[in-house]
C-alpha cells in the first residue's frame, strides 16, 4: 500500500480535531453572545415601552383631574367646610413627599344612574415610591370615611407642585377661597429624572363662592 493511501485511511489527527473544536467553540460563544444581547435588548425595549405606556396613562388620568378643578369648599370628617378649596403641601394625605387634594367636576354619572353627583374630591400622593391617586365618592366626607386608592405609577421618588399667580410661580399655595391661575406638577422618576406638566385652570374654577355672592 502506498504512503498516500495510508494517510487517507488515518483520517484527522488529534491536533486537527482540537483546532476544529476550538473554532466551533469560539463560533458558538460568539453566536451565544449575539443572541443574549438581542434578547436583552428586546427585554429592555419591552420594559421601556411598558414604562412609557404607564406614564402616558398616568398623564391622562392627571389631565382629567387637574383640568376640571372647581372652586368648591369641602368637608373633612364632617367638620366645617374648609376655606382652602385647594390644599397642597408636604406630607399631605400621608404622602412621603408633597400631596395635593381638590374637588373636580365632570365625573360621569349617565342619566343619574348612581346615587351621587358629578363632582368628587381627588388627591395625589407618594407612598413607598408609588404615585397614588385617591378619591372619595362624595366631596364632603363623614368621620371615618376612607378614600379609594389606586396606584398609577411605580418608581416615583418625589412629587412637587408649584402655583402660578401674581404673574410668577410660587412653591406654596395658602390662599383661602381662591385658586391659582396655573399648577405645575413635577414628578421625579427613577432612571428617567424629572417630568413636568403645567395645567391652566379653567375660568369657571377661578370663581369663588364669595365672588358668586357679589355677582
């Protein structure tokens, strides 16, 4: 048998097999890294989209509330009506940041099907880094009445408000029987930073009970 035929019968050498295994291992590792990166990017994209959708839903809810603020006094625990028709401040509503509460109009009650009116008292607060919306079935509450609570957005570390009147922004609102011209809502979201939203109050909301009496 010739030397060439003998080499053909021997097949691959051990070194050649090891080199081939190393090459395939490197290709498999590279392919695995590419797949892992694609899957990670896809998961991050889905999380980002879900986060944006949650923020958009929150903004829609806040828009519906803040744009329908009305100048109406309300009772808390059956006490006398407060002269602060818009209340806002640090730790209000047990918030870990600032909180706000007010009466809004436009609560749908088709054909008066429910035993309530079309106004309600709502509020916003931060509890355990969650933005919560609270609301009462009636603007005037009795002793022991508890609000209904809904978590709108997670990962909110801070909530602040500013109020526009006298042609400038102020960090506090303590005027009685009146509403500011505008409200700025400032939320600090983890990994995203601050988000601001400005609401101009409707003209009807600027009419207080006292001004109505003088009219």
